C-alpha cells in the first residue's frame, strides 16, 4: 500500500464514521476498521476528520477580463486550491468569437496542463454560436466538457435569443447550461445614471445591480429552461427572489440547480460602504441581509446544490482603477483557498453538518457535473483526501495564502478548524501550511453527465 490514514472520522454526504483508509496508485483501495500499518506512509488521524477533497466548480484562472487578466494563473490558483483542501477546479474557458468549442478547450489546456498542481476540468464560456459553432458543442461534450456557461451581462454577454437557442441545443445533446443571471440593460442604464450624477463610489456598484436586477434575470432564465426542458445551473446565486424561483422550480420537478459562494454567505452589501469597498466588487454584488438569510435557509434545506468560489482575483493596483469610478473596477474576488475551510468552520461550529459541507463542496459538484472519479471517499475513486484538524484556530491573512494576489476580502476572518493535509490522487500536496505539490501534476478530468 502507498498510504494508510488511520483512526480518522471519515465524512461522506450522508455518514460520519471512524475508519482507516488505504491508497494505492492514486486510488482509494480499502476502507475498514483496522487496515494495519503495511504501507509506505502511515498517518494517524485520531481526533481529525478525513474528508473528500473539495471540488471548486467555478474558477477564473488567468482569465482576460475587465481590461486585464485575473491574477492567479493555473499554477497559483491550483496551488492555493490544494492549500485550502480543494483538489479539483472547474475553470471557465472563455470562447473567442468565431472559435469552435473544441478549439477553446485545446487553447486553454495548452496553458493549464503544464501549470496545474491539482486536477482540473473546464466549462466553456460561450460568446458566439453563429454558423457551425452551435453544433460544435457536441465535440466538446465528446472531449469531456459537457457544460457551458452563458453570461447575460458584460460586453460579451449573449442575447436572450442566443440563450434560448443554447437551451434548446442543450436539451437535444444533454449538456448543462450555467448562467450568470443579471439584467444587462438595467445594469448599463443604472451605471450611466449614477456616473453622470457624480455617484462614483463602490456603493453604486451595488445600487446598479440590486436584488431585483439579479432576481428578474433568474426568473427569465428559469422560465426558458422550463419551456425547453433543459438543465440549468444558476451560478453565484445571491438574491432572495432567485432563491424562491429555484425552490419552486425544484418543487415542480425541473432540473434546475443553484450554486452560491462563501462571499454571499458571509458578507452583505454593507461592504461597499467600507474604505476598501472596491476590493469586494464582484458581480453579482453582495446583497442585503434578507437575501443572505434566504441563501442560508435554501442551502440547509437542499435548494442550493453547490458552494463554489467564483475565484477571480485582481491585484490591488487594478482594483484601484476604480477609486474614482466604480465601473472601472475589475469584477471578481479571491476565494479558492477559503471555500472549504469556511464551510468546514460552519460545520465545526454546528451551523451545518460536516456531511452538508461535503455534499455542497464535493459530492454534489461531482454528481451534477459528471465527475465520476471524485467527490467522495469511496473504494475505486481518486484518493483526493483532506485531513482536517477541528481544533486548529486559523485567521486568514493574505501572507498565509498561496495565491499570487496581494490582498484578500477574507483578511482577518477567524476560523475554528483548518485543513492539515491535502492529498491529490494519493500525493501529499499540502502539509501544515506548506504547499508540496508541483506544476504539471494536475490532470485534465473528462466529465460525462449522468443525470
Ligand atoms: O465578478 C465576477 N463574478 N467576476 C468573474 C466573472 C463572473 O461573472 O463570473
Ligand atoms: Zn458570473
Ligand atoms: Zn464566475
């Protein structure tokens, strides 16, 4: 055996139990009460939790966006992921205009493959479906990328007609359509209105995109998914009206899924009144307390399926472009290293169960996005394993993080409990604060939807 982890509390989405777990050639080979000590490496996890590595279903690494490129490349982003107990990232590969879907994957994989320190998959961010491009989705599916994101906002967002066509196509070839839902016309109108009145602070980023601007777009997206029968996954859901629409659609039996992010569970719109409010500028923006409460309630009752990060950090100097104009701030914040520790802290404090944290951060993204070898501690699956110390106090500071960014919205956040070790396919990539992985170790993960 290569590795035996002994005496830990193993956590799945439904059970917590004490057992040993054995690993050989990167796979989980046995889970039992006493597996002995006949292994190259034996670790005593008495008093610790043993968890599946998290899957971050939503990252933007080295993504050209907002007049620059997000500051974590595939090495920095996956290094940070490993150090926060995340062993797989699903990154957004943005299509260029006129580019067939398979070319998008090949182009991004040339950058990702030599850099990734943990495993990765892609979603394609669709910009253009003219001519043969719509049909080229099938080639991406055949290559293991069965999920596509559309943006209802930004200068590359698609029209309602294109969105609807993508849903029809998706129904035909069984893919997942993810959507960034906000009403683009209202955002653009509001931004213009505020700037021309000299209202330039980050608070007006929030006021340009308040609750109903997101909620209305959620309703439209869900309506069209219902009409077409297509599967729809709402990314970074942050408002109460959208939560209610997701809950209703699920009750009616539609395949509608929802993701939220730790920043929406932790911060409210009040951050935009802070002196460093620009650092929190992301879209959709953090909302009011009622929306945050609705997100937590939905998460606990199972109407939020996934917690992911939308990791899209920018350097302070780039965030500062918006010191006198909120519309110039590149949208996005860091989070890939913080997601699992944050959700596990909530479990440790009894606000959710450890099983729920595993369900949201590992089991559900694996199931929903067809990642068969990952997401749980099961014999035959990849040995993506986290040993978590529930008694270790940790305060997040930028210096202790492993990204390339120079500030974090999570600065000063106190957590109880923290990942102690992370294994990616059996390889120790993080140990007690130290990154031990290497660029190029991470593999492209082919996915196939099963639902
Ligand atoms: O502000 C954000 N969320 N930036 C990343 C791109 C996106 O919209 O997901
Ligand atoms: Zn988005
Ligand atoms: Zn995003």
